[in-house]
C-alpha cells in the first residue's frame, strides 16, 4: 500500500479514521479500535520522517484521541491514559512552538478534558476537577478573543457542563448549578441559530436532565419538571432520527431515568413507572448496539435500580428485588476492581436495597476514601442508617478550586 508514499499513507489514515467513526457511532467498538489504531500507527510511521510537520502531528494527536476514547469506553484505563497523555504532550509542544495559533490551544483544552473524564472514572475527582478547570480556562480565554464565533461558544458551553457535572458528583450542588446553567444558557443561544442542529440538541438534552437532577435535589420541583420534559423531548427527537446511534439512546435513557426519580419523589408512581419503562427500552437499544460499551452497561444498571424503586413503591417487593438483583449481577464482575465512583454508587445501592450490607462494605470503604458526595448517594446512605463519611482534605481542596474559578460563566457576546 505504497509504504514509501507519505501523502498516500496520510490519506489512507484519514480514510481509516472516518470508517472508524462510522463503527463508533453504531457501537462496533472492536472494529472502530482496529481502524483508529491502524490510522495512528500509519501516522507514526510517516511522522518519523517528517518530525517538524505540525499538520501531521495534529493528525497523529487526533488518531491517538480516537483510540483513547475507545479504550476508555471498553474500560481499558491504562491504555486510554497512555494515548491521552501523548496527546497532551503533543499539543503542549505545538502551543509552545506556535503560540499565536489558536487551534493548538483549543486542542490543548480538549486534551485536558479527556484526561479529566478518565480521572473521574478512576475516582481521582480532585484531578478531574483540576483538568476540567484547565480546559474551561482555555476555552473561556478563546471565547473572549472571538465572542461571535459559535464554535468557541460551543466549546466553552461543553467545558462548563463537564465542570458542573463533576462538581455535582463532589456534592457541591450550588457550584454545579452555576456551571450547568451557564452551559444551558450558551447552548440555548446556539439553538436559536439552528434549532435542528443535532450536536446542539444532543448537548441541550444532556444538560437538561443534569439540571433537572440538580433542581430535584435542591427541592425546586417546577424547574426539575421543566428541565426533564424539555430534555426528553430533545433526546427523543434525536433517537427517532437515528435509532442506531447508541449515544443518543443512552442519553435518552438517562433523561427518562431522572424523570422517573423525580416522579417517584412526588409519589406519582404510575407516571414514574412509565418513565422508567421508557428508560429501559432506550438503554436496551443502546446495549444491543454496543455490547462492550461500559457506559451503556452502567446506565442499564442504573435503570434497573430505578425500576426496582418504582416496583417497591407500587407494592411489588418481589419485582423490586428482581430488578435490583439484575443491577447487581450486571455490575458484579467489575465491582470488585473498579474505581469508578458512578459504578460503585450503583453497586452499593443495589446491595443495600437487597439487604446485603456485607457485600457492599468493601466498595463503600473505597468510595468513602474519595471526594464522591453525590446527593442521591448520600441520601441513600442515610436511609440505610449509614453515617456519611466526613469531607476530607481532597473535598476541601475541590471546594476551594470551585470557589476560586474566575467569573467567566457568562457565555454572552457582550
């Protein structure tokens, strides 16, 4: 395949990348990884003879990012970190070499974001907050340089949302609300320009259910209902447009599950049951389309827990036990080794609901040693008579980081 022709090899790598994207969107992770790795290895060989080619290094960084995301989705944390760290080094070098080229600074922000997501899944929430803040500061600076640039606004919007989400996981609902509202305000402004833009609808749907969750735990029922309803409508629109897109199906399931929690808190059990069943249908599509995507499997377990809670509220304890057992069984092979706070949360919750306190203890101890203080998790511990661990030094540092962020949450162009 013309190994000596660097131009041809670069074109071949680009073709592999696009085919990998198709596989990725349809949940074929094995095939996507093979293509992304082939693209990466091809570009590595070409770059050996052209080490000063900035465009080629940019392409190589993109190939590494793509491979890293598949590794991450499969739970191969070490492999994902290796790729992401190389990307951070690559764009740090390009940013130093060409400091006036804003594209390299943008990509540097993305590299911080990828490392933040990985740190979060490893339970390193303080590291995740620091990396998300690094990303947000870069994106805020770039937006200030060109506030009419919609791509810059979208980048900042995403950074605000990621930061808000991890702060929510750390129990800081006020800071989470601040950043998530900034994200939603920004994406709503973009949707005014193109209400049918799928990327923007995707973001708006995701941020919507997250805001609904924050509003629910803060006791603002009308806001929670408003956010949930709008989020579900947007994500359902996307899911109908492409039923094979596993990401959209998974996000719709998350929105429906949050809606079920809200309705259950209001003792609207029949409505909660319908929402939970809708969540189950959506995540079933996602899991069927990507059997080795761990994110979908985690959401499926979360939905099983919600289905169990609804069944118990409806007076069906045997049905509730069946759902909680299903959640436990699906996570069991990973619960003993995982450091992912979201996974441990669901595992602990299933065990406590099943009356298996001893089985939950090891995971509970591991999670207690992190800054994870997600509000529903803390409430669940209280309901089962478990004293919540006091906030440690890491939690205090995260609080200081959140309060010290410069006031750049306004994504308006003024």
